[in-house]
C-alpha cells in the first residue's frame, strides 16, 4: 500500500519547517519552496499533464488499543506538506500528516473513540458525516476545540454499514479547512456486508475525488466561491493513473469538493455498477452510464476489468460542469496483470422498506435553499430566507418521529445540495417524480438543482439534541446556508 508516510516522514524527521501561521498569507509557499529543486513545471503551470502521477491508496489508521468492544485512536490535526504535484511540497492541513486523509475502519456495534489534538493555530471541530452520533461527538460548527487542546469523540456505531467520512466543521473555517485537506474516510462495516462476496481487501479502494486550484508556486489557493478550481485530484493527486488487475474492484467514491458536481463515466462506454450510496448498500446493483455525485455524496461502484486484456487503459471521465479539456478526466485505470476473482456482485444486496412501508410522517416541512445571485462580491446563503445563526433553533422535531421534508433550490443558476446531520433519510421524489434507483438507498446528502424540489422521508431517531442541516457545497454553508435543528 502506498502511503504518504514514506515521502513525508523523512522530510518531517529532517526538521522540515512546518510553516508559519496565516493560511491566507502568500508567505507560506517560501518555506516549502526552499526544499525543492526547481522542476520543469514550476514556472507557469505547476500541474503536470494528465496521468503523470500514480494514485495513492489512503493510509488505514491502526487503533492504539482495541479492547472490550472499543477501538481507540489518537490523531494530531496539523499542517504538513504533501507532494501533490511532482517535485513540489504543497502545504496542507492533515489528520496526523496524511494527505489524502487517512481511513478508519469500524464495525457496527463496536465503539470507536478518537482523540484529536489540535496542532493548528485555529479552532477545529471534527464531524462524522453520515454518522448517528450523540450531539457531544457530532462536531457541531460551534463546538470547537482550541489550538493546543484535545477533544475526544465517541462513535457508538449503532447503525448499519456505510461509507462515512469525517471532516472539519469549525464555523466559518470548515470550507477552507476541508479544501486544504481535513477529510478522511470512515468505513463502517457489519455482518450483512461482510457476508456478501463483494471485492474485498486490496480490491476495495476508497477514492476521494475533488477539485483544487494551485498558484504558480504549486500551493493550494483558496477563495470562497472560486470557480477556477479546475485541477481534478483523485486521492490527492492530479488526474492520476492507477494500476489494476483484470478482475472486479470496488471503489468507494467520495466527492470531497467544496462546490464541484461530478458526472462520471467510463471511457469504454460500459456503465458503472453502483452498489451503494451514502448510507450503505443499495437493495440491488444498478448499471449507471453516468454517475452524478455532488459534494459530500458517496457512491460505491464495482468495475470489472476482466473484460479487458492486460495493457488496456480506461479513463474515468467527468462530464459535469466545466470545460472538458480542464476537468474532463479524473483518473486512468491501467490493467497491468491478470488475477483470480472469487468476488461476485449479488443480485440482492440488502432489504430496505419500500417507500410505502416507511413510518407514517406526522409533519411536513418546506425548506428553501437560496443564495445571492446578483453578482455581489460577497454573496450570502440562506435557508428559508435566513442566514445561519448559531443561537437560533430553526426546527424542532420530536424524537423518534418521522417527517417529510420538501427541499427546494430557489436559485435560478446555482446548484445546491442538502445534508442533515444525525440521520440517514430516504429520497421519495425528485421534481415530483419517484427518485431514481441510484438514490433509492439510505442517503444523508442529496443534490437539489436550480428550481428543483426533492421530497425526503426522515426519521429522527438515535439521539436527542442539537444538530445542523446545510448545503454541502461548503462554500455555501460558510456563506450562511445552514440551520439548526433540535431533536427532543
Ligand atoms: Cu459533511 Cu455538516 O457535514
Ligand atoms: Cu454531516
Ligand atoms: Cu449550495
């Protein structure tokens, strides 16, 4: 397994300066720069041609201890440098030095405790996205911990398998923090998932895809709402290649972008086989010619490379917003060897209650997402006409009850999506029609295109307390498109 440890570990051990405070300042590039030989890409475009670099597989964290139904982890949130571009040290924010972020493996019914030390010079809050988590461990935007202090999060994992992720949620900083690297995957499994003959182990690969913009020094440039993030990264490398065997692989795709929506397909024209979404496996696999993934959404797909002979190269392409020559390629799979393949994709993956059998909803709500579209330099984001106010409880729901939430994007041009903490919901309708098969499973984040309404069925169980809902285009939530709900 490739990890960043090898490259970075040496540099850190050698006393690499960990860069001065002030992420926005231009000065941070210089310390990194001094380390590097001037490469051919430095001058104008630091981004190499497509498929130059190999895609790493993110590091899997090992628990410090694993006893009595409890796995304990200890991480430090800190600045580090990563070789995102060849020969360039880019300053990033990391969980324990890892870029791409590390992976935690968890099992339903087994608790996970993560102690984070904040080694940054600004507050942090760690949210487990998609997790059914008590409020004290949810990583609420206002529930931050200060530089130099530590915070322990307890995840009870009383939910079924799912590809979750964790990321920073410190109020007004979450967008930039996630952009600079504070995200990792949290793969929760259970007996049901383990009993299926799906590709496992090294053939089950988490892939976070996202966009970024690099300045001329190869440093990550962040401005809120930036539409010029046109470098696509897969596991933290620009349009990389990945060597595969001629057999089936499972890829856990996460859109880790702040704003970009991806529309993914395979260059040989074969559909992707989607087996899972945010909240775990779908009931049945679905052949998806074009997979749409908005920020924060996950999709588990299986690709069978046995259809191809060794030597074949297959590109995962993107036809989402943007110029194809800039953002049209995500990742290339290079089939380099043959391999046995005992794995199968069963016709039935799990059982979920049909929409008609969901608990009866007592309350129907209307949620309207909007933002300024008049071209002002600092657009504001709203939910039901109001910007986020940490002191205001916008919605109160009864513990254990089910509700219908109709979520509308009131904008003409801007896309949004909608994410609720604490729960996995069902998407009943999109634009008045039954939701398609790719959205038929458990979801925690759902796309809402301009003028569109999605109808959600939500059951508020698990825990009581205060949580947030927001657009997961994190630049938008940072602009105010976020609200509080209380379960009581
Ligand atoms: Cu990924 Cu508030 O969430
Ligand atoms: Cu979340
Ligand atoms: Cu939005």
